[in-house]
């Protein structure tokens, strides 16, 4: 039977991309997606998941607060933090709560699935860096004709920023950002959202 999974992440793009990755695997079934951390406890209480993936940094309740809530629920639910941060201080905070895993958002889709399978087999996983060793540098990632500005925007999409937030950060108008995003979608050759997700996670 596939593992009943709930995703808790306020970044809709990442949450939806993660859902697509899990749905393509026969080992997992996404029973609910939560975009507001304040709804996490009630959602997990209603759906009784076997696995919960929690974003580290969220408004209202951060990952630490959500984990503490979920650990009060009856049953044996495995909890994994999915985070852009890999600082020892943050990892140690979650280790102290005996979570089942801490995985960087930079891992590939295939690596993520492998790590989650390990968690469901009782292993505790800490994966903070998917970068290759200096002895085996990764091949150059194709950019599909994207401009420097378009890549800057994609990197901020990867961080979960909205078009309004990207516009503020890059001192652009909202409509300029929207135009860039339209151009990006026309240039990228991907036929599935999983391919786009993998490309997004490869950007440095």
C-alpha cells in the first residue's frame, strides 16, 4: 500500500511540484496539501497520514512549531522537514525533537523519493547538500536560451517568491516580471511539471 502523505508548505509552486513528484511514484499517495501552517494540525488529525513533509520556514507557524504540534497526535506518523536552510543550528533543533528526516530542497526528485523510502523503512535521514564532490563536477546545466534576468527570476521562483515580491526585490514592475515569466514558459521545453521541478532545483 502506498504511504499516505501530507505536504505542508506555504510556497504553492514548491508544494504543487512536490505533490507531482510523489504522485508519480507508486510508493506514496498525497492525501492533502496544506498551504497555511495554521491548518496543519487539524488536517493531520482528520487524515491520519503516515508521513508528513513540513517546510522549515513558513509564516504564522514555522516548521518547528508545526512539528511540536504534530508530535502530540496519537499514532506513529513520520515527520520530515524539507528546507532551503542547512545550518547546523536549525538541524540540531529538529534533531532534538527526534524527527525522522531533514532534507534540503535542492535534492533531485529521484533522490528525494529514495530518502523518503528510507524514512518509511525506519531510517533517520539528514540530507543537506546535493552538490557533487570537487573530484566529480557536475556537467553544465543547459539554460535553454534564458536571459540572465530570466534566470534571476526563476531563482526567486524557486525560493517561493510571488511575482509581486520578485518585482520589489529586482526593482521591476509587476507586469515586467509577468512578461518574463511568460517568456520563460515559452522557452523551456519541458513536457511535465516534474521536469520543470528538476530544472528549478538545479539552479544555483
